[in-house]
C-alpha cells in the first residue's frame, strides 16, 4: 500500500515538472527565443506522450488499489463462509447423533 502512495506522489511530481517544462516551452515559442523549436512538434508530442503515460500509470495504481481491496473483501467473505460451514457441520453432526440415538432406542 505504501508503494502505491509513493508511486502516486512520483507520478504527480513528474506531471508537475512536465507542466513547468511545457509552460517554459510556450514562453520560448511566444518570444521567439528558440526559433528552431517552433519548426517541429517533436518536443510537444513527447510531452503529450509523457502525459498519457502518467495518466495510464495513475489508472494502473487505482486499479491495483481496487483489486487489493476486492481481494481483501473476498478473503473476509470466505472466512465468514468457512465459519458458517463449520457451524453447519456441527449442527449436522448433532442432528445425526440424535437421529442415530432415536433409531437405536426403537
């Protein structure tokens, strides 16, 4: 669980860093400080790809957490079912013993 929180913080940090880089890129393009960058979209496409990757990582973390809690809930339900089954076995054994005792008396 702690690793999921750490990964989430790392993804958020990377997203913030990429946003800052993107804002810097817009500033450079607006002021024509770096004209060669305005001629191609490789850098912008890379940022979009990284943003999509971060979104997928975030969704993956969320799915892992959901699956973790589902498994935990299912284990809890199985434990409850096991207890009920043991109670049923006990009741069946008592019923069987009473039935056999009644049969012997006849």
